[in-house]
C-alpha cells in the first residue's frame, strides 16, 4: 500500500483527491491537512510515503511546508497546482528548489472537461513518485577555474558556419535542474540554448516566468521562425516538436510522437546536429523514460559533444541512463558541475 497525505485548504478539493486515491487499491489515504502547517505536523506524525501538496494555503504555504518537511523528515512531495493561474504555477515551481519532486495540474472535478485525463495523471504520478529516491540538495561546488578540462573538452567549442548551440532534453526533475544550471550562467553566455522539457500541459509559461526570476539569461518559449541568439534559452512549447531549420531558424513540427514523446529531445538533437554539426553540444538531464537517447547518434556522427547528468544527482536516472547506454556520451557528471563546465568549455583556448 502507498500511504498518502493530502494537503489542500479547499475541503471540496481534498474530498475529490481523497476519492480518486481511494478508488485505487494501491493507495491508503492516511491523513488530510487543511494548511501547510498541518501538513508538516501530520507528515512528522504519520510518516506517509508521499504527500500531495497544494501551494496556496493559509497559515503556511506549500513552499514553506515543503521546505520544513525536507529539512526534518525528507518525504516525496508532489505539488498539485492550479494550471489556470500562471502566478500560482510560478510559485509552485519554487517548491522544486526546496525538494518537491514535480508539479502537476489539479485534477478537474466530476463532470468537468479533461476529468478522466487529469485524474489518471494525478493517480499515476503519485504512484511513480512514491518510489523515488529523494534528490539531495546539492551544494554549490564549482570546478576550480584552473582545473584541467576533460580531454574531450580540451579544445574550444568549435564555431561552425551556423554558429554553436547547446541542446538539452529533460523530464521529471528537469525544471529544478535547469533552474540550477541557468542561475549559474551569465547573461552574456556566448551560445543559445534549446530545451525540450517534458511538462504537463499548461505549465510551460509558468516555468519560463519562474526560471527568468532566477537567471541572468533571457528565457522564453521558442517561437516559430526566430533565430537563436546567444545568452537566450528557448524552451519548447507543449504540443509539437522543436527543431532548427536549414536557415538556422526555429520551427515546430506536428510529426508523430517519437516513442511517446512530443515534443521530443530526439527530434531536437537530430535537428540541431544536422544544422550545427560538430558545433552541437547535447545534454541529457534527469527524467523518466528514454527521450533523447535515439537522437544522440546523430550528434555523435556530426562530431558534436554529449554530456549526461549522473545518477546520484538525478531525480530520475531513466533518461541519462538510456543516453549512456547508447555509447555516445562523452562525459557523465553531477548537476553542480554542469554550469561551471559549460562556462569552461566556452572560454577554453585552442591547444597549440
């Protein structure tokens, strides 16, 4: 049995979430909290396997409640947010910084549009997240500037005819990992960054707003036809593949999902490798599943460089592990070392 604590200040919402969980024989609802303070108290008392946490609550909000729980009794926490409120989404994502595993849309009530889909996602997400090993709060321990770069990166990142690019694929745990990386890169970072982050529908705009508050980079949702610029992060939209055209402009493709993913990291990696060639750096971050792995061979054949997040710092090692198993990855490293190494790669000098 998966023991669940539900925290939401709305009695109606609590009753609905509890009903959904009790309909599934794998769950046991061990407690209900009407605010963040009670959520902390009940977590310490009942020691649930997972907490479904609202974000906007009286007495104590979901961010502070998450922070206290993770400091005293680390417990898997899923933030259940109002997708219609971009401000709430942005605040919800702050909870990822203090230890929550993911953010999902509040299930629609009985008879509402998307009721079955929302309810299914809610239940399945809690099942998966209840089994997750908790991600440590990594200390900031950047590489010393004079430390020797790995041999594969000992030369300056090549400048191709279409410029240079960093392409990133991430899924579960990705927003927090991306936020960590982007918060450590300067606003004048010399290369554009393209990102496919698997995310529940309705959360991309809030995620972009949240990351912009923590970074000197310009972070935006990618637009059809725009040309990638240095110092800018382009996050894929929700329902189509993000790619780079032969004219070095961004485009969206309605092509079928790759495996089950659309947008897909594989589509992005293959597209970037075709346009940027050896000037492509692909990075696979934390996430469930295998998205991105199939596209790494194109990056390798083009002479590009490939990095993956290590297991210890990944909320889910599925995507990085799948990438590593392809044999294409040049370097596996913990999250705290990614941004410092990217900076060194971009500023390193040519070997004589």
